[in-house]
C-alpha cells in the first residue's frame, strides 16, 4: 500500500491585501489537505505577514505545517525559484500558488490522482482555470491548449498557468538539481514546462478547472484570449520583449543541458544558433525543428518574429 501524499504548497506573497486570506482559507477546504505550506514574502509593506502568521495557527490545528521565509525581492519569478529549492525529501508533490486566487476543494486530490501513474518519471500537471470576476461572480473558462505539450512547444510558449501547476517527486528532484545552476528565467512556470518536457518527462493538462483565477481592475474576463491580448503580445514581440525572454530561457536551459534528452539538446542548440543567424537560417530552423505555438495568430507571430530577428 502506497504512503499518503505529502503535498507542499509553495506560496509567493507580496502585498496580498484582502485577497490573501481567501486564498489561504481555500487550502484548508481541500479534500486532500496539504501537509505543508511554504510561503515566501517578497517585501510586503501591508499586513500580509501578519495575515499568514494568524492563518498558520488555524492551519496547525488542522494538521498543516506552515513556514514563512523572506523572499529575494527580485520579482515573482525569483521568489518562486527560491521556493522551489525549499521542499525536503518528505514532499511527494509540490503545488504552486499565487496569493489572490481561490482553490476549489478538489484541486489537490485531482492533481495527485493524475500524477499517481507517473511515479518514476518527472511529471508536471496543470489545468485550465476559471477566469473570475469576484464582483459579479462571473466565470469564463480559460483558453484551451491542444496537444502536443512537448519541448517543441515549450521552447516558444507556455501551456498552463503556474497557479494550476503541481509537480511529482521525480519532477521536484529534477528541478532542484537544475536550480543551483541557473541565474534566472523569464517566468518560473514556463521554465518548469521547458525543463520537465526537455528532460523527457510527462506533461499533463486537465480540462476541468480547479481554481478561480481572480481578474483585477483593467484585467477583464477574457482579457487573455481576446484581440487586445493578441495586440499586446504582438507589440511586445516588436519591442523585443519576447526575444529578451528567450535570452533568459536559453541561458537557463544551456546551463542545465546535460539534464535534457539528446533530442531536446539538439533542438535547443539549433534554436540558439539560429536566433543569432541570418534570416534563412532562422526560417530553416523553425521548419526543421517543428517549433510551434498554439493558435493560428500565435503561430504566425512566431514566424514573423523569426523574420524580423525578434526571436
């Protein structure tokens, strides 16, 4: 009989305000409660630390251990990377958490069940989410991300929000072996997808949403899927933002390339060389490697970025 899951929640905090406590409460409403919650406060100037400390007392009464650390204060990606280094060998799974969402009760139980057949293989599971307006309680399902979810996709696009992601023990071991070697990454959850897929691990995407993903002022429901979002991403590509992200991602992957499969190393090397090469080399690389983004507009933007030297 297998031992019960020991799930560690990794919570990044910075000025969580009134939205932090509902997120914390939703951990204790889980049908499979976490064993431990590790929080990293990245320099809050509000009462977030006090809110977490009060919650820790209630959590302890429910059998959940809580620890609060000082974050590196270099942004949310660095904060999450510092958290990923913390879980000890007793953690069978780690679940990433933002500070302002609400987890629905079956989130952790569903993730652990999905991961259970993949014990010996680094495996990352994410799900779609409910984009949620707390004022009206209106919800909209986040965009679908069709298969395949592999390194050819991960190199140029993420597949799920980090606030839905859970890693198994083999995945934790992979990430913790990589962390001391990297200086930074564009976005922590995108890097997780790249590392697990590049190392020959398994990527899972659940269609059933298990979180209410809070939409803030100026971030209306559907903002991540509409025309405005596509225009923002297009303009970011023209400004060189996307190329800057690739600079960070490639540097991190190159530093850990021995952890990748031979095929992933070959794709990464060709991608890196072509990014700095002439137009014909960039286009030939995309054709030969099969790098792809989901959606016709996103895929067209990838090719345009290659043509303009913005990849």
